[in-house]
C-alpha cells in the first residue's frame, strides 16, 4: 500500500480533530490500497473505490464508541471538481426542476416495506430509463424480499440488494449506464450502487443527506427520490455498525454476506434493518389507504395501522368511505 499523510478535515472544528480527518488521494492511486495513520495512531488500510481518483479527499470519521474508523464521504479535489461541476453539455437541475419532475405523471410510486416501517419513493423514468426499468422489474419480480440494509452510514447512505442466492442475483446482469441529465444527489435520492462504468446490478442506495460530490458520473445518476412523508422513517434505519470493513468500518462484510447470507448477519449484526418487501403503489384511495401491487397481487395498505387487506376481504369503495367491514375473516396479508 501507499503511505499517505492525513490532513485535518476542513469542516472539523478543533474539538473534532481527533474524530474526523481527510486524506488527499495521491497520483496513480486508482484501485490501490492506501496505508494511513489516523490521528489516534491506528494504521488504516483503505482500498480505494474505482470512482475515487488523484486529488480527491476521503473523509474518515471515528465510529460510535470509538470502534474504528469509516469513510463517511468523498469530496472532489480542485482539478477534478472543476471538471465534474458541469459535465460536458450538462447543467445541474435546480431544486424547482427536480420537484417538477417528481410531480410529473410519469413517476411511479413504490413502497418499500422495511423493519422500521414503509418507505414510499417516487421513481422518475426520465432521469434514468435503464435504471428505473431495472428497479421496477425487480419490484415486480419480488426480488426485494428479506433483503438486508447491510451498509448504513450515518449522514451518508443506506445500501441494500446484496443476496446470497446466485440464481436470484444472476437474473439481473450489469446494466449500461444512463445518460446524465443533471439530477443532483439530495437527501432521499435513490441510485444504484456501482463500482464504475456499466456495473450497476441489484444494489440500491438511499441517501441520508445531500452529496454534491456525487451525481457527476453516468453510473451515479438517480432513479428516484424518497417521498417527504417517508423521510423520517428513512432516518430511523440502523446505522450503529458503521461502514463495511472494506471502508474501514465495523459493519457487515459484503463478501461474507454473499457467501453466508442473512444467517451471518443475524448472528453477528442483529440490529440491522431489512427490506421485507416492495410493491408498486397503484393509487391513493384516501388519506389512510393506498392500493398496492406486488408479486402476490393487489392489496390495500393502511398507512395508519400498517394493515394489509386483499380485495377478497374488503372493497376499495368501502375503504374510501372509511368502512372497513371485511367480506371474510381470512387473515390479513403479512
């Protein structure tokens, strides 16, 4: 590995100096493992993601309880930032333009059912046609069932979609990148995880905050955004384990997860959250009930009680009037 001297984090105050620092990536380091001495004297070996290049800065933050260090963000160096601020022919969208796209009739609402409750998000096909189509197909196929949020870094992102079953994962090969349309990475944005050009497959990231250093490469273009009413639930996802070991965190190892599956996570990381299921939201019936469709069919979901009923149990007309009188006593959907 290369020895690199850390520099104090520009954003950190003196009182935070021992808990956060930045490393400038030297030339000819793409794909290398950097050997760095942290402020507390711990020697870190940090494998560089393919998207990080010379002149960029890795922000390292000490985890809760002082249990190791994790990469909490990347900022572009001056030369790379100048080139990335305005990709060739691309102007970054304003907040008003993003909001207008999210209000467009083309959007598709998806509900992720998580162990912390439902998270509604809007998929915008015009932002990323290839990525949006893949994500919606995976929702329709029932892929997102008992899928761990195995990587969750406070203030950065939550990542899920890595599974043990190769047959399940191999149904979704690497995708071609979508053309950039200038959508910024804001709080709640949804993007596919990638290792570089044309490498997106099944893993998805939800951002806990704005990340202006990302979104400048085609594989980083968002496919949608978490709805405002679900932001609070997004921020309750468990982040206590920090980043993955490959980023110097204490969280689950994705290599072991791929080999051992959820049993490995439940034994060693019992507090992780999971995506239990995913469904398209077909329509809103009233302030409480929405009509959803997943791999099992149509159902009605109460955003107040989190109860799920099938058309065999109740009619949407009755729900619209607030009359939840069941046709049958069949158990509700899980």
